[in-house]
């Protein structure tokens, strides 16, 4: 399996794990152990790409650690009529993972992050949600990684 396939599988697993954490109240470490012990083995047995375990852990630990900043960035990208709490919980997990990567994983190009999380959204939703993820992450990427898009860095923009 290629690194890209392993990372794609890690992103999908991280979104699922964040959703589980939100629904169950369990911590990142406990949920990560469950995923590595059970779900990763199931994927491997099924011949599907096994998630990049280190990448999975980085996302799963990083999102809760920076959740306030991540949620602020997402809220700023939403229209004035939408609150983050109104966004579907899976969609919130997708966007939180994407924003974490945009801000904390500068080794991954912004366009790759956006494309990957649109693909993750497509795995869960068949309607407008992937477009919503694309628009929100694009807006955030242009603020957080302006230079990659040939834009000036917005004044007062704070990084993690």
C-alpha cells in the first residue's frame, strides 16, 4: 500500500474515532487503542489499506488538544446563520480533522488536505455535504496558509 492510501485510511479512521469520542465521551487514547486493536486489524484482513498509525494518532490527539482554535476557525468560515453546533456530528469531525491538518501539518499541501477531506465527506454523505466541506476548508486554508494560494497573510491571523 502506498503512503497516500495509508494516510487516506488514517484520515477516515480519525474522523470515525472523533465521532466515537464525541458520542461516547471516551478519551483519545482509549478510542485510539480500540481502533488500532480491532478496526485496523479488520481492515488489514479485508485487504483494505491499513491506516498509517502514527498519522492517525497525530490527528486524533491533535484535534482535542487544539479544539477551541479549530472550532473558532470553522465557526468563522460558516455563514452567519449557521452555528457549529448545528452541523452534523460526522461533518464536524471531518472539518475538525481537516482544519487540524491545515494548521498543524504543514508538510501536507493545503490543496491535498482539502481534497482528502472532501473524499472522506463523500464516504459518509451523498448530498451537498462534501461541497460544504470543500468551501469551508478552502476558506480556512486561504486564511491559514495564504502564501500557498499566492495571497497576503491576513492581519492578526494566529497559528497553533
